């Protein structure tokens, strides 16, 4: 049932917790886990197209690759089939689009992202994915302190 698992990570502790759950599910089901990091380039679209914008984009992509490497290491340690992808654009839209195009069985993501700014119930990316996805979504709550 869970042969193709998509986990969205943003490099935060919440994203890493979601990745751990996705990898556990992959291990139990024998499925493949794909981790996606979406560089939110929409936030920089209004800036002039110059070297500063290029540098910000490069920083976002580098950050994404580092976040995915962290999940990949854990996947190898657990013996779970793994792939990763870095995308650019609106995180919620890109997560849904990728999941649909690749025929994912489930999307897993943290309920709160790295901004730490809680919305009423979910972080804005999680809320968009939950509301708009035709694929089942599992949100991982923040750890109680």
C-alpha cells in the first residue's frame, strides 16, 4: 500500500521528524521514500534580477541539498530505498505537483515548518498540502516540550 512515500523536508527539526516517520513507514512497508525540498523562490520573485538574487537562490538550493543529505544518511542507516529531489517554487504547490506526477501513495510532512510561526492549526505549507492534495497526507506534530 505504501510503495511510494513522499516526505517534504525543510531542514528544520520538524522536517527531520517527518523524515524519520516516513523512513519507518518505508522500512515497515518495504516502500521507497523520496524526500523533497522546495526552495521557496516565489519570495524572491519581486527582487531585481541581479547577483544578489542569484546568490540567494544558490543559498536556498545548497541548503536544500544539505537537508536532503541528512535524510539520505538516515535512510542508508535504516536500509530503506531512497531518492531525493530539490524543486523550486511555491512549496505547497510543488509538493502536491510532484506527488501527483510521480504517483505517490502518501505525503508526509511536519505540521509546522522551520519558521516556527504557528498558524491556527498547521503551518502554511502543511495547510495548503492538506487542503489541496488528492493523495493522503500525514502531518507530524511538533514535539511537546
